[in-house]
C-alpha cells in the first residue's frame, strides 16, 4: 500500500466532510466565501492552530466551517504535522490532508500516478473538493487513484474528491506535440469549472482544437460540462510569438475574472495587449460563454509576472481585484505607484476595466474575501503579517503575525468560514504563531495556519 497514513484512526475517527451543513452552495472560486456558513461561528478569534508540511513547489488550501484541506506537491516522501507520512509512486505526486477545526487530521492520502500527478489549485463546492493540475503516466493504475491515467505527455486534468474521499475525473484534455498543464480553476453556479492553463504546441479540449502553439507557453481557458470529462462547454486558446502565461481565475455568478502575463505585445480575447517591459500582466472579465467584458494590460519596465503567483478576486459590481508583484514604477490610468513603496501591488478594476483603486504593499499580498472583509497576508521583515485591508484608503487593521527568527513568506489565504481564514506560508527556521512554535532549521517547508477573525 503506497499510502502510509501513520495516524491509525484516520479512516475511522470522525467525519471527513466540512461540517454538518450539506448544502450544495460552496466556495465560489475565490470571490466571496461560503454563503451557506454565513451565520455559523467556527471558533475563537485569534490564532487557532498551525501545522507544517512538506512541499516541492506548489500547494493549495480550501476549507469551510473552520476545517481545512491541503494539497501539496511533493517528491518521494511527504510529512505533515502531526505524524503524517506518505510515500509517492511517481516522480511528482500530490499529498491530500484534511484537518478538523481543531487541527486534528481526519484523512490523508496521495493523488498519484507512475509519472506526474501535480495538482496546482483547488476550490470547494459544499463538501466536495475540485483540484486541477496535470497528469502523465505510462499506464493507468487504479490503486493510485483517479490521477493515474495513461498519457503520451502532460495533460490537463481536474479531479473531484467527495466528502468520503472518493476520487473521480471531471476533466481530462489531451495535449499534442508537447506538454499542456492546468494551473487554476473557479467554481461556476451550475457546478461546472472554468479552468485555465498553458500548452506548448497542441491541445484538444472536448471538440475544440486550440490554435497550434507558436511559442511555449501559450494560454488556454475552458469550461467543463456536468456530464463528460473529455468534453467542454467552450474553450479558447491564445498563442503568439511571445509567451502568454496563465494566472488565477475567480468567479462571480456566471462571470470569471482571469489573469495572466505576457512577454510582448499580443492579443487575448480579441483585445490587443500593450507591453511596457519584461513580463507585463493582463486581467480580463469573461462572461459565461467565454466572451470578454473587458481586457486590461498593465506593466512597468520591471516584472509584473502573474504566472504561478498573484491573487485575483471577482467583484459583484462587475470588476476584478488583482494583487501581484510589481518590481518597477507603474502608472495605472492617472496614478503612479513607485516601487520604492514596496513591490506588492493591489489594483481594483471597475466593470469597464478602469482602475478605481490601487496601492502598494511591502511585498506581494495574498488575499481573500470573508464576507465583505478583505483579508491579506504579506511579508514584512521576514514575518507574515495578516491584516484586514481598507479599500477606502484608510489604515489596515493587523489581525495576527506568523513570526519568529526564521523567514515566513505568505503563499495563500483562503476563507474557511464566516470568521476564519487559513494562511499558508513558506517557512525556514524558527516560527511562532499564537501558543505554537517550531523550528525547521535549514529545511524549507510550508505551514498552514488557521486564524479566527
């Protein structure tokens, strides 16, 4: 058995689902949290618990009712607090761990193949988790789970994990001529997914053939159906003589906000992207059929790359809220925001793509909404500061610090109830959070912390 869950009671102790609420309304792909839990307190204000875990590049966290699930890429061996140990069968695998509201583990396993099973992002739909990423293997091995699929190269895949931890494939599209990967996803009102990613030269998404890739990477985005994993409701692909990267996706109703990066002048969703220098960023608001409502490019002579980082939130007023790293002085409409104020940048776009608010942070902020409260985490002086952001220009309210003599860099923030967030940090050295402290020494790990707000 390749899953070595050291906690003997995992399969027998407690429920696996996120709370007693079985409502089908869940996480909306990064926009506004879970309305089904709006009146259900999940625990005390302040630091609740923190657990460190092995990570080899990417991880993601989702949750509700104060409970948390993490997915973390790893190679060979995975360890997480308390006393969870897992082994991989492939070159890159993904660990999956559920914790209850007190930080006690409920379940752990490996999403695996005999090659690559690399889950990059996840969303929550009630008690169901959808994860997306890439799969590659020489053969399908049922004992390894739904991610074990025989492929010729890396293919985009999305996997459904229900409240009893059963796995099934909800999207699998075929790359041709080179690799293709899924990077981000958002949950739609009909329980389908909008997924974005990159491809090299060819990609078949249901009946839609993406244009032959000119430069690696090219960008794709698609919406799944509720019936067939190999089908798609619609799909778009964009390729050019410059790189076009995929960034975060977030939903609001049947719309999605999408973000990406480009290394030169190009076109996405029928709009020309201006280019300033290095990697610039772009943001679009797209309707339920894949047609853009607005597209906006922005950049500086420095770096505004939003691939494999950045935060994007879809707003109910038709706009988008983007946070990313910006390493040069940047002008947005009538405002200029110098990098001397910090290389983190927050931009709010109205429904027509105009900038209605922007500001700098010391470093790139990770963000989420908890109801109408905007919660952010950013690195300042090697500590992760968690704050409530005032979008009206007032002072932020500090909620907690994940600190210590080591280095704590925020990676992701997720709403896990009406009164709590989960924050992941990359940690090296000594860390303290509330009454808990540990020291990873020279080893770099990731940790997930739960904070009552």
